[in-house]
C-alpha cells in the first residue's frame, strides 16, 4: 500500500494525523508504510485562501464521542463530525489497522486522542505567552522554542505558515512518528525537498515575523480584516 495516511484531529490548530506509507521494495507481509505524521492545524487560519465554511467552536483538535467532539470535530458546517470521523477511518485508519494497536476504529481514535494529549501544542504556546492575535507577531525561533518541550528538536518536524496579504500566519505543525509512535521518522519527502510554488502552506520563514491568528466567527475567511 502506498500513498498518504491521514487522521484529522482538531484543537485550535486542527489536528490531523498523517501517515506517509511507502515501500522501496516488495510489500512486507503486514505494514508497508514506515512513518506517520501527526498534523495539528489552527482553526483561526483554517479558512485562509479557501472557500470552505467552517464551524469554528473548537481549538487545536482530535474523541470518543465526548472527547472526539471536543478535540477532533469537523471544522466544516457542511460535514458532520460523525461523517468526518467515518471518512478519516476509511481513508486513513484502515491503513493504520495493520498495526495491532490501531486495528479497529475504537483503538485508532483512542491512539489519536492520546497523541493529541501528548503533543499539546496550544498549551505549549500559551505557556510561552504566544497567544492568538491579529496585531502581535512572533519570530519563528520563538515559536520553535515554545514548542520544543513538546516536539523536541527533531529535524523532521515542520512548522508551517500561509502567506495572508503579506503576513506569514502559523497554520499547522507536522510531527513525524515511527510505527511504534516514537518521535522522529525521516521520510524521503522530508529530506531537503523544497515546497512547490503552488503549495499554499510552507515552512515558516526564519527572517519574517509570524502571526498566530485568533478565531473569528463572523469572518472566518478574513479573521484579521
């Protein structure tokens, strides 16, 4: 099996678990993928440069009903959380099921929730006094330093931004994990590959201030206008 395995988890940065599964040779008896990527996305910047209609009542996210609803709801008004979870299991969880600890929807979502608790991005930012704001910006190194207690200094971790009218806005954090869920798992695509010009999300630049936008329920597509 090849391709991308994704689990979407939300908090006030959307939480998605991506799994890059690939094989350089003949398929193994069980899992052919090597790495997982836990992706945390920010609801405040979720709709920038998109036409999606969000339901922005949640912070950085991943729940077994009450828990999943709080930590991993659908951010789209047009897509119920139940259908969202169903789609994530069908598209991504079923691939992860080759690992014994994730071989059922219940176990898969339990693992996602544990990962969300382990990588508490919003708490790390808050502890470092990095708070959502339309006016206050931070240096990339400040953000990395704030997240270091949670994600360490693994070179595979990606802190990504989107350019919104000349401002670099924090949009997601991608955390590489091995099959046993230990931090760090460099995949081919992480080894010096530059993002394509058409990609909206890119590594936050070192030489530009970074904004961490708040949620704006009235103007989700333009939270700071």
